[in-house]
């Protein structure tokens, strides 16, 4: 099987590339800046320095928000021809923090109260009716850049005055403190129906932003079942099977943003896991499944796990152990077919 990783050639992408080369027959690194795109009525043509891009079984696209249109176009050109862990429209959606929040809200995923404002006059009305401190963000910022904090109306107005120079919309968001001493949040790496690695990030002294790129400290953290489901649902919401989901954990889990190209060095060090290897293995597994589905050849050797447990029925509702839903890859909101006869309940997830 042939894999292409489209990226800016960063450290994390190279890590995944090296691990994938142990699994795939052919692995290619395509630099996003070298791709030329031609649109026709019935096709999208990709070239690299004048040479047509060859066919692949899997195309994994990573990189900066600056190239979201290019990433979307590349994904669109391979749609239906290769396994894509991230859908074309995901790049414009997930690279915009407000659009992400909008789609998360639509899918009933908890988010901090968030406002999008276009001008100082609009911001003034919001600033006079929010509880401080607040967070002010640029919609497309990454690695903690473009994120500012205001602990009073006066400091918020000063930030808004400075932002007017850039003549672009910005986000005003409620600030949620972590339950531990200091400011902390979690970054979860989602692969399909589960979180493969998670770390708690704590801001360095004198810094409110907990991003590793801003000097934050990471340590391994394990989400509970409900929190993991929220992370997986957030990834699905933006149309990506592989991504980083940033959350704040308090009385409930709030999703801050979804990152389609998460850095792996910090979380690999914090969790002592080879996260690049886990991603490469997931890409290989899903590509194999994609090829089997396209060819019509089914994996007849797929193992069926069996769990022996005592049935828990309350008010007529059957409560299954968390291990059952985890093995089955079922999460809240999944569409399923339920087949029933005396003594048997069969739940089958609908094919996407």
C-alpha cells in the first residue's frame, strides 16, 4: 500500500513518516508549498514542479492554517480515490476557532461561552456584560499565539484598541480555570474511536498560556470514559479521524479547539508513548480497511470479543460496562440498528 503525507516537513510529520515506512510499501513526503493545483469542470489536477502527482492508497494532510485552502483542495482531489483521515471541508473549519466552536455547539459538545466581534463598538457591548477574566483570541492563531487575557474591562479595552490595527474579527471567550492550582488544560490525541495519548498542560510561571510551544509543562493524564467520548465526538464534529483536541476539565469537560496537525514531541515525552507509531499503525489499519471495502473483499478473520458480565437493568434501561462500548467503538450519538428477540439484543453501528 502507498501512503503520502502532505505537510510542511515539520518534526512531527517526519516522525510519522519514519514509522509509516515500516508498514507501508511506499511512503512519500509531499511538501505542501510545492503542490500546484488546477481545477477543471470534472476534475482536480495536482502537480509537483510540473509532474503529475501519482495515486496513493492513503493521503494524510498536515500543516499550518495558512495553507487551509490548499489542504482542502488536495484532499478534494483524492476524495473517493484514497483513504483520507481528514475530510476536505475540515481544513477551513478546524483552522477557524469560531467556526469550530459553532459546529461543536451544534453537536451539543460543551464549549466556553464565545463571542465573535468585528469592531470595537461591537466589542464594547460584549465587554460590559461579561464576567472577568476573559480570553481574547485571533480566530486562526496557533501554538498559543494570538491569545490574550484581560482581567478587567480597562485591560480588555486596551487589547481591543490594539487589535483594531489589524482590521480583522476576533473572539471573546469566557475564562475557565482548571481545578488544580494554577492554569492547566489537557491535550488529547484522537485516532478514530479512541484517545491514544493525553497530557495535562500547565502554564510556566508568569504565563497564562499552557501550550508546550509557550513553555508549558506536560504530564501524562488519563481521561475518564465520558471525557474521552467528548474528545472523540469533537474530532468527528470537524470531520477528522486524527487530531488533537484541547479541553478544560472542571465540573464538566469543555472543548477549546481541535488541531488537525498536532505537535507530537511534547505529548510523546509526557506520556512516554511513541505517538507517531500509534498514528502510523492507525493509518495502516484504516487504509487496509478502505482497500478491502473498495475491492469488496471482507476481512473474514476479524476477531469478535466476548465479555461475560452481570446484567445491570434499571427502569427498563440496560447499562453496559464501559469496556463493551470501548471494544465496539461506540460513542454517544452513534446511529445503530438494534435487533431484538427473546434473550438476545444485537446492536450494529450503521456504516458511514
